[in-house]
C-alpha cells in the first residue's frame, strides 16, 4: 500500500515549500481581511516549521525525521530561509530547530478559562521573512524543486515520498507550470509518487474551497489550473480530514482556494502529518 512507509532517522521524509514572493503578495489577503499576503504566509510558514520541530523533539533532542526546505520565487528563485540557513536548499529538521534567524516577542490570543480571550506574550522563532518583489516565475520554482528532489529520492529510495506545498497568489509569469508540475509529481520512491499540494491565496473575495474533487466550484481558470496540478489526497490524509470534520468528495485533491489563515494552517497540518514516526 503506498504512503505507508514508517518515517525514521534512517528513512526520513521531506517537505519542500515553494513560496510566491512576487510583488502582488503585498496586497490584502481576501481570505484574511486586512492582512498582507506576504506577512500572513510568512507567519504560517514559521509556525509550521516550529510545529515540525516539536513533532520531532524527544528527550535527547530533535530527531532528524524530516529534511526541510523553503524555495522563494519572485525577483529571484532560490532558497528563502534567513539567518544561518540562508542559501541552503534542504536541511535536516534538527538544523532548523537549532538555527532560527531570530526569536521575536509576539502577542497571542489565549483562552482565559472563563469564555474570553487574553493577550499573552510568546517567543516566536523566525526562519522565513516576508518578501514581495518581482514577477511569479513558478515554472522556474517547479524546475528547481524537481532538481532538488530528484536527488533526494535517489538517495532515499525506500522513504515516504517528498511533499511539496506551493503557496501562490497569481498567474505564473514564465509560462504554463502544468508540465513542470506533472514532471515533479512523477518523482517517486518505492512508497509512492511525490505529493504536490497547492494553496491559492487570492485577492478575490470569493468563497473558500478546500480539498475539492472537481473544478466546478472554482471561480477562474487559474484556480482550475492549480487544482489540476495538485495531487489526489492519499487515503491516510482523507482519514485525518474526516477526523477533523472536513467533508470530502470522492476524489479530493490537495488544493485550497482563498482559505483564511485558520483553514490554511489546518490544510498544512493535514498535509504534514506523518503516517508514523519511529
């Protein structure tokens, strides 16, 4: 059965995030009124990296269950983490844990135990900064991902296959990314094909669509293209979604259109939950 390989330090898995850093990411995120898309995505990616670190934390330290990378595409295409990890395409999760660019003080809304919310100061590690400049060279980003992960699957042929999560708000400006997405999805290990998921953070005030099974509820050609570029959800992810109370059709794909920050985080949590860790 595919997508069932146990994840361990000997057989790690891999997450690669492709982040649109084009100029239009300065615009307001329709799914989260008032938020700048670049800043919102930066917060989400940093929170997700922290969650991945916590999943791998054991009494003796952070175990290297995952290799992780963030590729930005805008004025330039390339590794997008800051600080000590700048310029690195993929790093073990222990390096992520030990080398944030900085630790910020942020305010988080917390339950006060009486049905209300209070502000609480928290320490927030930052690895990835918000950037919004240039076009949307998604084809180049997909090509870079194929080069990085082609090497990875050769080195880890029995591991759980890599997961690529592409977060974008606009049309590719360097061609049609469908062919590059198909080539990327064709990479595989013995446990299955690479999983490519897409999140469309639109500026259009249209209804959110999560894990659709067809294109009928999508508002434009670009959303439909991203849907077709997305991998079907594996059975174990369907089970996780069902446990979260998400209604799915017969053939759901890993695609979200115009989700708010909460729904995008939920999507990423489902997409990055492993079948098992050892």
